[in-house]
C-alpha cells in the first residue's frame, strides 16, 4: 500500500496537488494558482487521485471542491516538504 502511494505521488504535479490540498479544500481554479499545469492536465491528475482514494470531492453548483481523504497522505506530504526545506537550508550553508 505504501509503495502504491509513493508511486502515485512520484509525479510532481500530483505531489503539488496533495500539498496544496493539505492546506484545505480547493476547487480547480484555486488549485491552478498553486500547481503549474494546464486545466485539462490538472483535471486528469485530480481524477487519478480521486479514483485511487487519495482525494474526495464535493460539488457545489458548477464547482467541484477537492480535499485530501486521509490524514496519512497529508502527513506524508508535509514530511516530504519539510525534508525538502531542510535539504535546501543545508545546501545554502551557515549564514553569517
């Protein structure tokens, strides 16, 4: 199960989507501001994440809002983001 999740999140766009949604529910328009992708490409990734159970969605009129389904995925995304920030800080070296 963990390997499947890592495989699913190995695509940078999908990882960015999950990270953006770990901050709270968003619709496609809001996600486009966080993720460097075209609307059709973003929709394909959202659909895959939804089908795999990583995201849930709800419709309000014409808008579809997405959110991360489980806390584990959000925690994993946060851990990856924290490690990336720490690695960037280490690469920058000590500041005077």
